């Protein structure tokens, strides 16, 4: 040891509530949250002061937990072959998908790709790349899923984008056994079935540096020999790389917008369904009144007969002003003013909300979708002009999607037009019920003169109400265009009509977009190339091995009893060994020159060292190492036998901290690195 090391600063020490299983101990990079697995199937989330925030039941054994670069999301993988993405703030599930139903998940890696550095990793210029770029979308109003949920009345529970910056792309890689890998961009665009050719290796680690197009895996063969296997994405020119990233970003935005449109449409369906169900119940009660003297067992009324009888009865009251005595109890008691107010409040709220959602979410979303599709159309045409790859963008498919989106907008405006008419007629009808039926009946026996004094003239248009009876009461635009499930209704049931409805147009657009995106996914799949694996000269079996990339340099560290082997790949491979006094418990590279190592000093104590090294072919004893900081653990410290260590970040050295957990899985402490 060249000089006397300083001691790590201890920031805090606390206890974990519950009984951790030791499988997952992970610290959120940005939000100071501690994720701890319990009973192998649950994650408990704690503040660093020991306060439990929430828990998640995965319902299957948890294999991996990874945080997003921002720390706002984390992903769980399990033995159920599912990938689940959660919001770190509240534990809400935001995405769920399976990458391969046949293979177990063997590796999960979540990185943030710096787009500009990946386009030009060697500072190659891209002349005039953005000369004609116009970001129209940035100047348009935001959709409900593009703003802070606390400030938006439009909630989103479907898949959401995990990055809010165009300069970075979230990149989630999942290895399925040793046969294939899958990748997901921004939690939206998933490419599955990327086959690993002639693979006999097990995936251990994945690393990605500044260049997204060059990635590396630490793998192990059947004889426990470690290898380094590189992956490259065969897109070389900076201009092509830029267009490729653009295509990924646009595809992710297309998926996000269609998810939002579909979700808002489902929300409209649920609102309208509640209103139509209430309306049907009132009409069914009125039907029972009209058929009170009919033996329905022998003379069961059909749908058209029921509608005709209801309309004739209501129409007669409307035109003559005479209310049959047999219906008085229904109007005053079964329906009454309370029923009228409930139907009016719910109906008007539904009409207003649907109109608002259509204008502010559906139409705006479709306009944004058309812009994004036009961007993809431009990329395809530019690629054809430059005789480049088309990035999997089929021009005919994109143009068909644009046409469908334009037709959808036209159909949506037509829906609004009919909805406005129905809303107006509905209120005319309710006003007639309120004044000429309920209020008139309530004053008929007590003070009929006051009724006529209060209402000297008609406050409704009979022609509009008759039109409502014939066109909308039994054939609401809500039932038809929103494709509501009316199977349990007695009176209000859907009618078969020629032509497309809104629901079918959404389905057609989704089908076309999936076909278009499938071509882009296939392009990425074809561009992924796995290079031959390079064997590593290390005795470790990989159980304590790490792979890190710093710039273009790759460093592999492996612990074998008390020896730490470091291999650096920078054009050629360089190896060195560091020998410690006892068994190495844990280690982690901080950068190309510094490593944290936790090891046994003797049976009664363990030690954490921060060591600076310079890779050169040699074997260094502990006394020759440059130890910058250290901390000893024994029976007199809060954490007596440290067994689990996790650090918050290696990207911000000024705020780097480590969490150290005792082998009892109860006591832990925070130190500043």
C-alpha cells in the first residue's frame, strides 16, 4: 500500500422492515429509493431513512430489476417470462409484455443512448443534416399523455414513453435464454426474436458505451469459460445513423399517440355505456307500464313493436298535451324529478366530455399522427433518392396509413356534427318532460292555474322532439359510432347500419400501423450482427464478473477467491491481477482507473477499499495497490458483516454514494464515495 488511505464518510444507518430474501437489493439512481425483494415474488420500496413507500406483488419469482436512466421507472423480469415496467414514484404498472414465451429471461439491461454521440462517435461532421428540419410537433398543443398527470384531466394508464428528451433514447435489452435477444425503445417499440447464431453461451452482462451501434456481452460457455462477444448494428454512415434514429423516434411517437387515442376512445365508451344503460332502464320501466295488460308469455312484444308503441304514446302526449292517467305514477314516482335530474346530469356530462375529448385528444392526436407519418414518408423517399436503406419504412404502407388517418378525422368531425344535434334534441326532450309532464302533473290537483301562469308559451320545439323520437332515442349516435356493448339492454340495442363506424376505423388504422411498424422492426432485426466470441484469460466462472464500457474501451473484471482479474480491450487486450488478503465478496468499477472492492480481512472483519489502478500486464499484491479510501466492518460497527453493496451512480462522481447491507439483510448504511 503506497499511502495511508482516508476513510469513507458515513452518511446514515438504518434498518429494513420485513424479511428480505437477498435476491434483489437495488438503489434508484435519482430518486433515493431502495428496492428490496421479499419472499422472492415481491418488491418493497423504501426511502433511504427506512420508511416503506409501497410494495409490488409480481406473482412470480423475480429474476432482475433495472432502473431507467432517469430513475423515474424500473423494470422487473420474472419466471413468468414477462417484462413489467413500473413508475418509480407510485409503483404503478405502465407496461407489460413478453419477449419470448418459450425461453426464460437470462439478462436484462436498461441503458440511455446519447443520440448525437452515437451518430458521430468520432466527431464526424454531418453537413446540412438539420438544415430543413422543422419541429412542428413542438409547437402544437400537448396531448393528455404528454403532460404531467397532475396537470391533466386526461389520465393515461397504458404504455407511456420513458424518456422526455429527443437527445436520448431509452434502450431496454432482454436476453431470452441463449437463443435470442429482444430490445425495446422508449418503452414503446419492441423488436423481438433477434436470433443469436450458433449460440452455446449463457449471457451474463451487457454493456453499451457512447456508440449505440457497438455493444458488448460477457458470456460463458458450457465449460464455464468467459468470453467477450460484440454486437454491432450495421448502419455506418452518420447521415444514415441519424435517419435511423429519426425513424425509431417517430415510430415510438406513433405508438404512443395510437395508444393514447385508443385509451381515450375506451374511456368515451365507458362513459357513454353508463349513460345509455341508465336511459335503457328508464325506458324499460316505461315499456313495462305500457304492456301491463298484455300477457307477455303468449304475446311477447318485439323490439320494433316496443319502439313504435313508446313513440306513439310519447308522441300523442307531445301533440295533444294529454297525459294518460295510467302513466301518472310512473312520471311522478318511478321516474320523477329525481330521475329527470339524474338523466339530465349524466347525459349532458357525457355529451360535453365526449365532445371535449374528441376535439382535444382524438383530433389533435390524429393531426400529430399524420405529421409523424409524413416524416416517415419523407425518410422513405429520401432513402430511395439517395439509394440508401429504407429503414424498413414501406412507402405504400405509410401513405395508406396517412389516408386512413385523414378519413378518420373526417369521420370524427361528422360524429361531432351528429352528436351536437342529438345533444340539442335530448335537452329539448328533457325540457318537455320537466315542464309538460312532471311539473304539470305535480300541480294538476293543487294549483293548475299557477302552472299555466308560469308557462304561458311552449318552451320547446315539438318538431325537434319528434325528430328525436324517430332518429336518436332508439338509435343514439353514441351506441352506433362508439360500438357500445348493448347486449344486456332491453330497449336500446344497436342496429346494423352500412358504412364504417369510428370503432372500426380505429381498428383499421391500428392494423395498418402494426403492419407498417413490423417492417421497421424487421429492418432492425436484420441489421443486428453478432460477432464471434473472444475467450478471456481468466479463471473466474462469471459469478462475480462485471463488464463496463467507458467510451470505446471495454473493461472486464472477475473475482476468483482473493484475486481480482481486470482485462481491458482498447484495440488489444491488457490484463492485470490484484491479490487481496482474503476472499472478495463484491466489486464494482467506478471508471477506467478506480474500483471498489469489498473483501474479508479475517474471520472477524471485512473491508471496503477504493483502489486506483493502471492496467499493465502484472500481478500486484495488496501492499502494492494504491488504496484511496477504505472502511473496516466488524462487531463494533452498525453493519457487522457486509454482504450486499449497491451504488447510486457512476456518472456523477461528485454525488456518488454506496449502500451497504449486512448479511442479516436488516442493517444498512450509506457512505459517500
